[in-house]
């Protein structure tokens, strides 16, 4: 299975590097949204709960763009049929797609988080950065797992973009809630507080639970 996952993952990354369809669009969406918040909130800087909410809502909706494109190539070019005929574990596609989406999200945040700090954030980001990286990685894992499963469900429907939003957003509420609550103390004007372990643990538990569910049902979903 490892070789199949590695081959599929290398294909996903090579395709994105060649076409640049997902990551640049997600980056541009994030920056544009932060600019809109900068003028729409009519405030020079934000901090605490508001800053955390703006950050995670923007990253969530940017992730929708990547989720929508995740299985488009397989659907349009017959990749599903070829994969089903190959003598490999079918869950390898789920693992590869989830890792690829996780990598896309991390790449987007390398630009989006500094842009957020520059355009909106009041307190310096440096002190909060180690804890924020932990939360970002945990949340990215949850978005990648949920997004991969939802994308596989929605790709066969005509209204793919609508179905992704309708299915993914409710399922990602615990991820965004946990990430926002864990991030808020890190962005206080008076300085970063300790990382809330309880919210981070809840986020990790949800990631693990949904990963197990998605891994168990993806094989049957791919056949249908």
C-alpha cells in the first residue's frame, strides 16, 4: 500500500505544480478576504476571539476551493476506472488525496497567515507562532480527512460545488470550533497565553475518529 500511496501522492503534487489550479486560488481567496475584513470591520487591528474567528473562517472557505478540485481529474479523465482495475488497496487513494490536501493547506497558510498578521492582527505573531503551528497542523488534518471524503461523495453529482459546501461545512464545524477556541488565547493583545490543551485534545480526537470512519467506508464509496 505504501508504494501505491507514494505513487498517487507524487502524481497529485506533480499535477498541482504543473496546473497550479488549487493552491494559487486558495491563496488569492484568503488574501482578498483579509483585505475585505480589513476595510469591512473598520478597525486598524483585531485580537483575541475576533482575530481567531476571522482567521479560521477565511481558511475554512479557502479550503473549500481545494476540496472542490480534489477528484476532478479522476472524474473527467477516467482515473477512477483505471484505479479500480489496478491490483492495489483502494484506500490508498484516500490516504494519498488526504495527504495532498493537507500539503495544499499548509502551503496556503505559509502565505495566508503572514498576510493575516500584516493586514489585521494587532499583537505580534512571533510569541504565538509555535502554538499556532500546532493548531494549524491539527486543524489541517481534520479538514483534509473530512474534505477528501466529502469530495469523493460529491464528485459524482451534478452540483458538485453546492454538495461539497452542504456536506463539508456542517462536518467541519467541530474542527473550526476547536481550532478557533484553541487559537484565541494565542492572539490576545496582552501577549499569547498558554495553548488550551482541552480544545486541542478535542480537535485531535475528532480528527482521529473521522479518519477511522472515512478509511473504513472509502472502499465501498469508491465502488459505488
